């Protein structure tokens, strides 16, 4: 007789007790799904991939209004075992004040060992509150998982990696989407059920959300990125990058200097204090400001080609790697 806690002994051929497998057997992870009621945020699929690496069952919590389609889509995602659905007007806008009691009740009901979400504005707004209510220390923006209690994250503006061992009873962490592949959206057969209901807190109210619609891909998930800096001299000159990006089906980013100069809005900022990008094929940058952020503006380790309009030490250092 064998089970998931046993592994074959290579010398004798018999089955031996594996402490690591025993630990994995009792792991269970709750992924907080980020969505817009009718569509799932791509970073949630990356978070599911990270959750699968922990071992054990992976459940997804979908909270919102009229979010049945998102729940159905998640049931088909490979690696998801259960989808919990909570629909109420209080969850409109996914306010952390309303979601936190729901997450706490769900964790208590199913005794999840890990709670995670993408390291987006949504996750960064929600998870610290959840961790505080659980009286645990959260781990932010992880880029790798070594074991169910050991994670890797960047420090010092990405210049160093920090391995963190977490001994909390419940591990709460956010996942950098660009560090994990997206989970397959087919091949899964998860069950769906209603989550435990909680009373509305009522201390905040969702009014509206104003989003700028664009046919270009979102920066954090774009395979090709075109980025501009202060050398473009004005916001009007960014049109040159827009035209190039449209030809390449790319996203458009900007350096902090360009944002501070008012050329473009801050949601286009790429780098340490902006959005983390992971272009797969090409990153074109025009006159990024030299400095520690130049490596980030130019792209990252997944990038294959980089073109710079203004040569600086940071870009030359990056080019030497390819």
C-alpha cells in the first residue's frame, strides 16, 4: 500500500516515508481572483501557477456581482480544484473592507494554509489588510517558491534577491505575475460552490471607476514593450512611439523622468516605482534616463532584443548579456 506521503527507495525498491511529501499533503491554497465581473484579470492565471507549486489543493475565491462567467472560466483552469463564489452588491468594486471578512471566513471554514493574490493594485490593496486581521506578516511580490514555507522576492530595487522562510500559521503573499507562466485556461474540471456569506461592513462605498480604453496590450503582460524617456522632449512626441507600438502590437511605457515632466500619465511608468514588465521578444527604449532604473526601463531577463536611442552605462551593461 502506498500514498502521497511515500516515495520509492532507489536501493531496495521498497516505499519509504517522505517528510516533504507529507508536508505537501496538508497544503491548501486560496487564490483571490481579480476580475471585472465578466472577465478574469490575466495576473490571476499567473498566481494560480504559483499556487500549484506549493502542492496540495488550489481553490479560487470569486467575489463580485454577476460574476458567474468568471467562475465558470476558472473551473476550466488547469490545476484548480475548487471555485468558491460570493455574489453581493457589497463586493462591487472589490473593496478590501468588504472582501477581508469574506476571506477570513473562507479561510476559517476550509483551513487554508496559504492565501495569495497577484501583486497588482488589487492585491497590494487587499492582502496587507487580510494579513493584519490574521495577525501574520505578509510576503510581497514573490518571484519564486522554493518550498511551502520558503519564498524568493527582490530587494534593493531588484538588485538583490531575498529568500524568506515564513513560519506563520497562514502564509499570505502576493505574486509577481511576470515571474510565473499563466495557467492553462482549459483542461481543468474544478467544482463550484457558494462561499460563506458575511454581513456587509458598510464603512466604504464603491462609486465608479474611470478606465482609459486602449487596443494595445497592458504593460505588465505585454510581450513587446516600447518605452520613452525625457529625451522625447514633449508628450506630443510620444506619438512616434504610439505609431511604432501599433505596428509591433506592443505596449507603451515611460521612464519616471518622462512621467515627472508631465509628458504621460503615471500609469505608463515602468521601473522600480512603476510597473514591472517582462517582454518576451523586444523592448525598444528611446532616451531613458540613465540610472538604476534604466535596466528596468529597457526590459528584463526575458528580453531578447533591446534598442536604445541614447546610450548609457545601464543599457550597455544589459546589452552585454545577449
